[in-house]
């Protein structure tokens, strides 16, 4: 079954609109991300060189807020604060 000429034109227009939306979003998003920090691969290499390992867990919301508050003033940020707190806790 052949499509009508108008249906073909509508499909072309939809494809073009979607392509334009994706191109503009990715172009501007990439530029902002590139300016903000090093890429993920490079960051992974830096972390591995320091012996850092990603460790995810679920914490109470109130505890997270307190950690964020304290991490804001900690010289090494959240990672440094958590290292310090966990080491103290494990030492007993």
C-alpha cells in the first residue's frame, strides 16, 4: 500500500524536527559539560591512580543533609569527610 504524498511530507517534517531538537540539545549540553570538568574516562583514570573505588549505599535523608552541610566546609569535600568519619567509626 503506497503512502499519500502528504503523509510522506509529514513524516519528513517530523524526522527533521526531531533531528534538529536532538542536535541542538546535544551540542549545547556537550559544550557545557566539557567546560565544567574532565571527561569520565580521564576522571576514572585519576581516581584509579589515587586508589579510589566507587561505593554506593542508601542512607537516611537527614543524615545525608548533615553530611552535605559538613562536607561544604571540609577541605577535601564529601569524599574526604566520609573517609574521615568512616575511619574514626571503624577505629572504635
